[in-house]
């Protein structure tokens, strides 16, 4: 057990825990937008942590794990933004606790 | 240690999958599916680490690309026409 | 002039095919033990154990002496690639033909002149991020089919990833129209290049796509003989074909 | 030119370094840069690279701290049995001009505590906020931290 393997294992454990939180958030939140919030944040940090953990524990994987991290960091927020806009435009009502709505009509005057 | 990772990720995937099944509307299902796909990408990377095969990382990248494309295509469909 | 040239090339190809078809053995009469080298049957493609020969009688025999005749397979890093390209490559020609036929059919049914639009303007975030993601996706697709002999990839997955990039452009950009002329000519030239490689193998080694190049060291980029070239042609062909299918789905006729 | 450099860097990250890989990467990058030049949103010169390298050092720690805070926030909300939620859709004005700058701002907003950017139009960003504190002066809570840094990078 060298030092980098220990660091990698710790990062992997943190990432797995955030994955678990993402699943729980997806299940418990009341409407689509809140679900997307929980799911996107938790899985993005979970992927960062997990993949970086693998890259640190195995230095020969490091370059390719960096590419995976860059790809997920670019695509995951974009995907959730597009999905949030699509669900708003397709007429999904946000939950009753929503206070403010300044996005009426899809932002088109 | 490895068993712990797989247990946590597996529970997360199962929770997301419950939402895929019960989700009241289709954006709910797609959101849960997107979350599940990112989790599975991480899972493939962990598998590459466990089996010590660098070629699995390519598969993880292809999976991430295809899941992103799936989310975009379904969103563009759901937006509908004006 | 161009038509004459095309007819001449086609006649030459058909002539070569008929001439060399006569030299092939009948179905079921091939002496496979003569073709498959021993270390391939032992699933030992990677490692060459010449050490014990050196210790035995102080001389290193050539590869062909150890393992019998030079293999039909071209020293690619995984066995599946050897099987797909070296043993089943004639089937790949059939698959590519089927794909071409389906692309032509979709073009006949759906093709048109005008770009079909979606109801809504694309999201700003999606439009900008596609421009940044595009080099990553295209380079990854090319990486897959150039390294087809080293990784579990090959022509078909690489071409599909490139077509995915084109689909992403269509989804995120209202004005984007693929350049069909370039795509069609690329597809046609790559398809004929594939057949020419196969016929060159037929001319030199007596089998379709026989390896006529040196093998090189396993694991480096320029190795495995004819496999990277074949995968490059298949990858570009499949990529342009699927892009053509995506483009034709997004078109509509006037009126 | 910038597309060529980006493609070459990606190629070298994907492959293990050797001279034949470098040669193949240069050839492939030239073709990709020629064909897909029109559709790339990436344009930079060497001055931008220097600024980018400088600000990455400043930006990444802020970003990672914010992301960990965001996740702890989400975790607290999820694990709390009463689910304290106060969501709403708000719009935020930004001073950033470039497309890429606005994209990075939107992505940063998505990954930081309690906010999810949905769309951008002109200088307005539309955001789903999980805990609406105030309707006026929203920028202080949502976008000010990143806007300063990203202005340094892109302008």
C-alpha cells in the first residue's frame, strides 16, 4: 500500500458516497427542477472524485482520466440545463412551494 | 474497500432506477436516467481500475458521450413545437 | 471523361475479381491448418517466448520456424480484431454494402432540399458548448478507428462517434447543413479503396485482404500490417454514410 | 490554427507519447482543422493562453470549494427529513460579453450551491434557485464571485 493508492482509495470512497447521495436526492426531491439540482451536483462531484481517485491510484491512467473529467465537466451541466428548459417549455408545473417565477413564457417577450 | 464502493454506487443506481420507474412525467424519467448514466460511467472507470485494463477507459468515454447525446435528443423532442 | 474513367476502373476491378476468383478453393475445401498459425490457436498473440530456444541450442530461429508458416492474422493486439479483419473481412464488405443500401434508401424516401427546423430556437448553452465539445468528439472518433488494432474499437464504432458529432451539430444549430457532396465522394472513394486493398491481398497472397505489408512491433501505431488501413477506410466510410443518413432525416421537400 | 492546437493536445492526451503517434496526430489535426473550422467556438491567441494559465490557478480552488459546499448543501437538504425548500425561477443580469465566457458562467452557476441555470438570452441568465432569499440584488448571491474571475480570463 503506497501513498498514492491510499489517496486514490479515499477519493474513490468520497465519490461513491456522493453517487449514493445523488441517487437519494433524485428519489426524494419534489419536482423535476429540484431533482435535477440534486442529481447534477452530486454526480458531477462524484465523477470528479472517483475518476481522479482512479487516476491517482494508477498513474498510467492519469491522462485519459483527465479527458474523462473534462468531458463530464462540460457535458453534465449542459445536459441538465437543456433538460430543465425542455421540461419548462413542455409545460411541467413546478411544485407548489415555488415562490417566484420570472421565466414565464420561455424568456421570450 | 472495493466492495464498499460497489455497494454505495449500486444503492445509488437502484434509487435512481426507482425514480425511472415511478417518475410521474417523462422529464422526471429522463433526469433520473441521466443521473444513472453518469453513475454508470464512474462505475466503468472503477471497473477499469479493478481489472487493471486501460482500454475500459475508452468505453467509459463512449458511454459518457452517448448518454449526453441521449439527454440532448430527448430534450429537443420534449420541447415540442410552438 | 469522368464517366469513361469510372467505367474503365470498374471494368478492371471486375476483371481482377473474375481472374482471382478462379484461384480460390471451393467452399469447405480450404486447408485451414495451413493458414492458422500455431500461436494463434494457442491464444498467444502477444508474447513470443524465444528464450528457451536461445538457451537450448544457442541460435534464434525466425518467427516462421517457431510457429510454422507466417500467420494469416496480422499481429494485432487483441484476438477479436484478427478474427474480424483477417478471417471475416469479406463479411465486412457485405455489411458495408448493406449500410450503403440503407443509406441510399433513406435518401430516396426522405431526402429533400430544405433544412427542416425544430419548433424552438436551440438553447444558448447547448449551442456554445457544442462548439467547444466538437474537437473532442471528432478526435475521439478518429482515435477509435486509427487505433482499431490496439484497442477494442474499429471502423464501425469510430464512424458512429463521428456521426454523433454531426447529429449534435444538427440539434444545436438551426442553420447547419452538412456538405453532402463531400460526404458522398468520401464515401465512394473509401468504399472503392477498401475493395482495392482486398484485391491487392488477393493478388499477392491468394486471399481477399491478405496481408501484404510488414507486421511491425505489436503495440506501436504502425503495426499489424493492413489492419489500420482497412479500419481507416471502413471508419471514414461508415462515418460519412451515417452522417448522410442524419442529414437526410433533417431535410424536407419544398411544398 | 487554434482548432489545430486543441485537436493536437487532445490527441496527445488520448495516446501514449511516441513519434509515430505525434506524426499521425499532426496529420489528423490538420484535416480536422480544415474541415470543421467553421463550427468551432474556440478562438485564442498566445496572450489568452497566458491569462488562462494564470486564472486557472485562481479559478480552480474557488470552483472546487464552491462545488464541495454545494454538495454539502444538497446533502443537508436531502438527509433532512423535512426537506427545507423554497424554490423559484429568477433572472440575473451579467456583464460578460463573449459566448464562451457566458457558457462557463452558466456551467459554474449550475455546479454551485442551490442554483441551476436554464437558459441565456442577451445579457440575461435564467436560473432555478432552490432557496430564494431576495428578489432584489440576486447577483450578490449567485454570480458575482465567478464573474470577476471570468472577466479577467476572457476580456
